[in-house]
C-alpha cells in the first residue's frame, strides 16, 4: 500500500489548525509544529501579548469551516459567537447630548459574528487532537526549510530530546553545528501558516524569486475592556441583556484620524480597540493622566462605559502595537510548499477579513488539490492554480482593508457615502435583477473572489455616479438650454427640440467623460 502523503504544517493559529483538519480529512499523515505552548493551557502567552482578541467572523471564514468535512465543527464554533447586525455609531450633538445611530450591515438581514479568536482556535485544536493521523507539537519552532530536499529543521524550545521522541516525531537530530535542540523532518508538502513574520516564507524566498513588500501604517492599537452592566452604573440607551451597550452591534466612535471600536464577548464584556496615530500614542504615553480627557474629547461617552477610574490603567497596562500590511508573490514553491493566512497576506484589520481570508485560503488550496491527481505533477498544478488565484485576491483585500479605515472613521458619517449605500441597498432589495450590492456585503456575506469584488464594485460605482449625476444634470441642463434658447431671441412658437437635443447630448458626453476620467 502507498504511504500516506506527509503534510507538515507550521503554525497552529486558526489558519494552520484548519489546514491540518482539511489535510487530515484526506487521510494524510499530518504533523503540526507550533512555536508557542498550547493556547488551551492557561500559562501560554497569547498572541500579540493581549488577553484576548475578538474578531468579526463572516461568510468566508464560516464557509471554509463548513467545507472542512468535520460536521460538528462549525456548530460548536458558532454556538459561542454573538451576531452583530450592524454598526452603532456613537457621537455627540453640538448641545452635548450623546447619540447612537444604528447602521444595518445588510439590507437582507445578514450579519457578521463576534468570536473570541482563542476560543475558535481551541475548538479547532480539540478537533485535531481527536484524530489519529494528526500529531501536534507545541514549543517547536521552524528554523529552516530546504524546499528542494523537502527537509525542515525544527528547534524544540524547552523540551529534552527524550520528551520529544516520546511525542512520536520519528525525527533525527539535525546535526547542524551549534544546534543541539534541533531536529530534522521530511515532508511531501509543507504549509506555512506561521503568521505575519513567517519563517516558512523567509526560507521560501531563498528558493523562488519572491516579490515582497511590507508596510507599517502610522496607526497603533491598544486594547481596552468594557465590563458587564452589573459592575457599572453608566449604560448606553441601547444597553440590554447585561451588556453596557447593544450586544448586537460593532460599536464605533469615529474620529477625524482615529477611532475607537467595541466588539461584544459572550461574557457580556466588550473588547475595545483604540486606533490612533503614533503621535497621539506618544503624547499619551508621555502624559497618561491625559488619557481620560483624550477619550472625552474624541470618543464621547466611551469613558463612562469603560469606567473612568480604569481607562488610564488599561492604557498603561496593555501593549501598544503596530499594524503591518504585507504583500508577496508567489505564495507557493513547486509541488511541495505553500504559504497561507497572515504568512501570505497580513493586512490591517479594518475590513475584519484577515482571519476570514486566511481560512478561505485553506478552502481554495484544498479544492485545487482535490481537482488534481495525488502525484507530484498534480500537486504542482494545484499549487500553481492556488497561487494564481490567491495572490490577486490577497492583494485586493489588502488594499480594501487599508481603504476601509477611511470608511470606518469618516465614511460612516459622510452624507455622500450614506447616500450611495442607501441607493445600492435599495436597488439590491427592490431590483435584485440589477445585481447591485454594497462592497461590504460582497466582501462579508459572499464568497465572490476579492479581486472580482473590486472590479464589480468599480463598475457599479461608475454606473451609480452616472445615474446620480444624470438625474441632476439632465433636467438642469435642459432648463438652462431652454432659457438660453428663449432669451436669444427665438420665437416661442418655433420648436426648441433640435437645439435642446444638441445641448443635452453635449452636456451628457461632457459629464460622462469627466466621470470616466475620475474613476480610471
Ligand atoms: P496567526 O494567528 O498569527 O498564527 C500563526 C501561528 O504560527 C502562531 O500561533 C505562532 O506562534 C506560530 N508561529 C510563528 N512562527 C513560527 C515558527 N517559526 N515555527 C512554528 N510556529 C510559528 N481578522 C478577521 O478575520 N476579523 C477581524 O475582525 C480581525 N480583527 C483583527 C483585529 C486586530 C487588532 C488584529 C491585530 C488582527 C485582526 N484580524 C482580524 C486578523 C487576524 O487576527 C489574523 O488574520 C489571523 O489571526 C491570522 O491567522 P494565522 O493563523 O494566519 O496567523
């Protein structure tokens, strides 16, 4: 009988764990190597060194888990999520009154879900642990990969040789000089799911001409927590079910060049994030006593929901972290290596798509593998197809995520943005045959390729702008043309139509050309 394919997965975050489940389902011999300890163990330092991180889980991530072939997995994960039907925009009138305005995400009632990343990850790991063809190795750090020889080197952090052998490695010491704790493992296929600072990607670069670009944006983030209602006296008007404000919204306090958001958790707290420029952070770090005033000036009402006494402490205690955006190409090497998730496309978090896109990578990769014979040539074809599709899509969502920062902190209060959203939703709801849908709903509630979303939305925008301008300009220019015609000495009884038609077509052509130019 043929040996099962040996699939080595580096990184046991959400993407690596889901990739391992897909691989296991195919009967492969799966080994997962994770740098940190088991996150289900209390003593493990969580990712990014924050207590927890709440994420928006949407259709792409859900679909990837639905298609994993593990029937109860999705239900278990969804049972621990909270539906968020829209954004709640918090602001203040000029008279000082606090206001809340709900903006539904979707005219058809679809919603995103708040999920605790660590809990989601833990469910995936529990499922993996129940499978006999999967081995999980924590405290194992990949230190080198030779894609031609199909060998990887792994450092066992804090484990003795014997402990590791008992773990079932069937691996030998690497024998590389000065690396007594290192083992050497073989693979048929290695999947780098090791996050933004991926080691697999770094080693892949030595074997393939990889284009690579990383940017830190000038925005830092810091996490805060809003306690449950029973520990607070101050509640917002939409507070219910023991939460200090509505549990079914993603809350936004928009600011000119900064924002504060809050996402509900099942323990009735909110995990909140301050996004602000590095200058703001530097000012507050130099004078933390100013934190409360800064919040009161920029995010009215938020301090009372967090607790006036604790906001400064939280700012001082929680880390202030950067936001990185990474684009690279290709995402694979030959028949034996691919990168997925943040390793391939770390992005800023403003579209809530980083993890969703990473989970979608897994679905697409395995669909391409399933479409080919299980041979080296078949895998080369599959990985090439994965790469061709996902590089474009990763670049597209990366750009959309950057652009969405504007929408979240400024667009949500811009009349033009709201007008366009309303028209698109109206057309989507009342005239579905037009195919109109907002960009947000295409990204969050569909599995349409990100690169297609960008194209379709650009076309939609052109059509809408033409329609909106036409609706205003055609009657306006008609009236002007008529007046010009009348006051230039024409007899009222003569027909104005040939003249009007000439002026109107000229006007429409002029406007269309300007719009085309603006959107090119
Ligand atoms: P990671 O979660 O980074 O996991 C990588 C794993 O690899 C880690 O466990 C790490 O320890 C391990 N590793 C690293 N190096 C090695 C090595 N050398 N050897 C072995 N193991 C290694 N996404 C959303 O979809 N929705 C959201 O609402 C959202 N909000 C976000 C908010 C913030 C503030 C931030 C920062 C991110 C947000 N994201 C969101 C993005 C999301 O967190 C990431 O996209 C997601 O965690 C990526 O998963 P991953 O498995 O690819 O990588």
